């Protein structure tokens, strides 16, 4: 584990494992770089794998103010710290949104894998319209538990009986403590705009991954990204959902490795 200083001075923790060309993994909301552990053995013999803890997560520092542009700068700083040129990057969920933002900002990314980044393509695709307001109200009362309850019900559609069981587990307290971070990331998702015009000059080969059993909003996002990113490909993980790196690590790793080992280029025709 080595800390990397980002542009605003925030220290970003990053795990390193394996040998070969560098490959950076960017995790999603509510976890840290250890979420990639199930798939690391499949990559470590071919790549030097770098698993960052995004700001506010794991062993990384945080800052008083937040913008998704800070996350893009963190990714760029990690890339610059581990390589002298462009490297491959894999982003999951909100981490995929951060990786896409980093690429748009000019980070040295050679190839990009995005696994189900939550970019809304229609109203209430991922959460009810009033969820952000309810979470803000709960946090204004210093009720982190209540804010996370709202998130679980609004995003995960968790029924009351299952929510009651979740709250009895030790991990619930950790989830509740992270409610302010979850909210700020949700706010960034809510304000994110995907316009093909913004990517007209896109040259980075991209693999867009979606679970075959994931809810339809994820497929809608992947299709929208495929339209926006010239040369991108879509890969469907049959029988899987949003946590495929844990539920089907071999399938997940094989899909990504096939892409990274192929001679993909930005001029390749779309599917």
C-alpha cells in the first residue's frame, strides 16, 4: 500500500500486486480497493495491478469540499505515479463514472473498461426523484442511519423485512457512517450529463460491461455510452448482475482480459 498525493493534496492509498504492464482498478460506492480481490489472481500474472481507494474510502484521505473532478484528478495522479505513459483502467459503478470523467479530462488512459456506471438515461432510472432531498433532510438532522435507510429503499429497493435484517449486521454501522459520501456521489450522478457531442473526438478503446440479469436501466446506460463513445464495444456477462467481480470472478476476468489482450483500436466499427 502506497499513498499517492493528488492535485489538491489529498493522499490516495493504492495497493500494488503482480508483474507486467500497469492496470488500474477503480471501485464503486461504499467499498474500497479490496473489492477487486476475487479477480486479482487472474490478472497478477500478466499485469501489475493497482487498486486505489477512492477519496473518503478505505485508507485514502478526504477533503472538505467535493466534486467529481477531484476523483478524476485522483485517477490521473495514480496513473502518473505508476507509469510514464498511458495505462489501462477498469472502473465499476460510480468508479466507472469517475474513470470516464478522468478520461474526458485528459488522464493518460490507454484502454478503458466501464462496468455498469450509473448514468441516468431517463427519469428515475436509478432512484426516486425525491431521494436526494430525503437523504439531505436526514443528514441535516445528523441522522446517518436514516439517510442510509432512504438510500437502501430508494436505490436497492430493499423491502422492510430485509432492511431490518441488514440493520442487525455489523456492516450496517459502517454503511451508515458513509452516508454523506454516498449522498455526494448520488448528487454527482444526478447532475452528470451524457452527450455524444462531448465525445465526438473520443479515441480511447472502451469495453462497456453489463450483467445479463442486471435491471434494465444498466443496459440503457450501456447502450447510451456505446452510442456516445466511438469504437466502443459491449460485453454482456450472462447470468450476472452488478457485483459480477464477486459472483463470477472467472467470467468477469476472462471478459476483461480478452479485451485487454486484443488489438482493439479507436477506429474499429461499432457493433
